[in-house]
């Protein structure tokens, strides 16, 4: 790949990020607790700062290697912001799942961390597949773009689709096959004894639910990030850094779920924009014989990365400010 960063930098980056992730996992298993707002805010500040420093390092290393560091840096920041906004959407669904299964507070951290690891595994698989397929079949950009526009429309039409509280067929099947006891005490984790008989706690059902949601969000997330950069390294590091602070974001945003009214609308707008960007990019690479006789279509100029970053930042800012304004109006009206 022409814009590939030095191998030593990529290997070192993966090693450092995985080490931080393992340390976070070790803390969760060793000291399960409900983090305070201050603790969550400090961890999120650390992860956001880590992402900013990493983006700046990409610029420096790329420039030293004779690459366009500014462009690669902008791609990283645009990709990371997109993934971070989608991660916030993940959090709201996770909150619904935890409430549905009445997960004890101390157990939530461990399950969230396992959910994050599952998300990274799923996304790594999709990134490898996506990168190799896009390199061989540029027409897939059409499909990715159309799919993101569809997801954006669904996001607007079905904002409450995750809140029904009904078991899906997998959960219903697991309840029948496994001995799952409905009661879940604060001190219990995965297994419990009832009248001398072993039962699973609902933790197993929560983990399956989180895995299923991770899979769905990976299907939305990966096409979105490939609309910004086709570098597998940038795609994966954007995902790692966006997911790293997801556990702390969960506890920090727990009380804000009902206040960010328009975040879903903002995410839908970003997905629709990236969908259009992908289709436009596909037209510039067009080789399909039934479109313009197989010739490139360059009516609309390619959207530069800096403009993508501006659109993402402005959209998220407007969505949050509009949400806060609405919340303030509603509180004043009471």
C-alpha cells in the first residue's frame, strides 16, 4: 500500500495499545467496582488524550517517511471521531441490555470489558476482509455507501427499536437449553447453587446479547470508517482507541441517556454523509459497464478528508447543543 506507515511503527502501536487494553482488563477482573463519575471522566480524558497524541505521532512519522502526514493524520482523526460517535450509540444499547437483565452494578464492568473484546475481534475480522475485498473489487464501495444511507434512514425511523424488552430467538433458545436462574444477587457472577443444583446466572445471556449487538454495530461501523480511509492500520487503530474508553463512557453517560435527544439524528447524518462519500468515490473508480459505459464518473469532486472531519465535528456539536437546549427548555417548563 502506497501510504503504508513504517512496519516498526505499526507493530509498536499495536503492542502498546494491546498492553493498555490488557491492563484495563486486569483492573476490571482484579478489582470489580462501580467507577465514580470522577474516575470515569479521568479515564476518558486519558483515552482521548492518547488518541490525540497518537494522531500527532502518525503525522510526524509519516512526514519523516516521505508520506503525506497531514492527510494521514486527518484520516485518523476523522475516522476516530466517527467510531467514537458510533461507540456512544453502542453505550445506549448496552444500557438497555443491562437494565433488561438487571445486571448487578459490580458485574457490569466485567461484562462490558468482555463485550469490548468481542467487538474488537469482530471488527478485526471485518477489517481484514473489507480491506482485501475493496482492493480487489472497487464496486463494493457502491454497496457500502448504499448500506450506510439505508442505516442512516433506519436510525431515524427506528430510534426505539432496541427498547422492546422482548427476548430474541437466540436468548429464548439459550434459556431453554441452559439452566439459567432468573434471580441474580449482587455477589453472584456466572454460576450459582440452588437447592444443590448448579445454574447459570443471566450473565451468559447478557454476554451473548452484547456479542450480537457488537456484530450488528461492526457491520455499520466498518463501512463507515472505510469511507474515510482504506488503510487497515488506521481503520483498526481508530476502532481500538474508540472502543477503549467505552466502559468508562458507559458509566459516565448512564445519567445522560434521556438528555441527548438528537445524538441519534447526528449519527444518522454522519452515516448518510459518509454513504454519499463512498458512492461518489465508487463513481470516480467506476469500472461497471452499465454505468457510463465502464468509464469513471467525475461530475462531483472527491470530498477531501479535511471537509469530512469538519462535517463530523460540526454535526456532533450541533446534535449535542440542540439536545442540551431541548433539555433546558423541558426543565424550565416543569
